[in-house]
C-alpha cells in the first residue's frame, strides 16, 4: 500500500509540474463563414459616482449661483452614457486578420432631452455670442451622436493589434478586449497590452507618474475535454501635475493641480481549442481631481452570443 501511495503521489506531482511548464498558444480561430458576436457591456457600477464638470463649464458661464441645478444636470449627463447597448462582431477576413466592429444604440430621445436641459440651464443674460453657443452645442451634440458603428479595427489571428491607425481610445478598447500574447506562454508568464489609458497634451506639466501593465497566464485547465487558459489583468496608470487651463471666452489662463489614476483589473477564460473568449470580466476604476473631478468604476464584460453565418 505504501508503495502504491508513493507511485500515485509521484504521478500527481509530475502531472502538476507538467501543466505548469506547458506552453500554450492563444490564437483567434474564426471560420471564414462565421460571425463571432459578443454582447459588450461597458456600464458604470459604482454607487457613489460623482463627476464634476464645473471646471470646464466655468469657462462658459458662472455656475456658482446654480449649484443644485448643476448637480442635477450633471447627473442626467452621466445617465445618458449608461443608456447604451453594444454588440461586437469579429470576422475572419481571410488574410490572417480578424476584423472587429462594435455597434451601439443610443436613445435619440434622451440625447435631445439633455441638449434641451443645457439650453435652458445657460442664463440668457450671459454675454455669450451666438457663434460661441453654436460651437459649444455642436460639440455637445457630437458626444451623444447616435452612430451605428462606435469602433472599427482589427487584430491579427496571432493576437497583436493590426489596426495601428485608429485613435488611442479605440486602440485601448481593442487591446483590452481582444489583444492576445503573440508567442506561446506558460502558467506564470506575464506580458503587456498596447494601451495608454491616460493621454494629456502640452497643457499638462507632469510632476510624478507610474505605470503597471501586466497580464498573467494564471492557470490552464480542462473543462469537458476543452483546454482553457485563465488570464488575469493588472493595469494601472497614474500622473500628478499642473494643468494650464487656457484663456477661454475672456478668462485668464489658470494653473490647476491635477491628478489622474486609472486602474483595470480583470479575469478572463480563453478557449485554446476554439480560439475565443469563454468568459471575460474586468473593472476599470477612474479617480481624478483638478480640472475634472471623477470617482467611478466601469464594468467591462463580453458575453458570447449565438454565432451566425454571413
């Protein structure tokens, strides 16, 4: 009996050791006649979200006398961003590239209501030209513009980003959701994503900063004969410095102490055999002070829908 237990222990030890040293290749595997659809969730989940746009609105009007109305208005603006549904479709274009299209639906009625609220909010006696007002509301309207396609990009089947030409915020989404390691990995291996969550221009003078960008293959498991890789995401970006607010509508240039910290924690399961996500869940936390005050959390989830043919 003792010898039998020793043999069993040795076999178990070898099995675990072999799994830990097993290299796996994470690649997208999508048939040419297939559309891989993911219901895509990007919803705020924090119960104490407070985004203060007053630093931006003060350039247009003095809102100190409208504190209560301002908070109500900003709450309505925040709500509109939660009224969006997304569907992301992945298609194999036949050249070793996977095309990605994310579509959204935004209720037009809510867009119009927000614009009307802000129109009513701006006092008529403020000395603002018609051109200035037209420009302001044109920019605001573009924020809520209903568009069929929100994101259009691509990745290589091997996992790297193909659409290098897209805007930074779109590249971030593509990387967070669909970038994979470009070489075989084993349990414990780490790699980074092609993301830059914080982006400032020449108006920002940085005093201190740090960045963490680690994705780890934490486990390889077999479920119903299917080999699945478990990935953990740990991303953080932090900057602190001075924002030089430009002169705007007659105001003098101001220096505003500004801090920005964005973190992203996630865990996802990728089918090595089928070449696609089984589950994907992440949470992005944003904490900023200065020109814009924000403290919120957003959930990122992919839900595999029924595949359809083209």
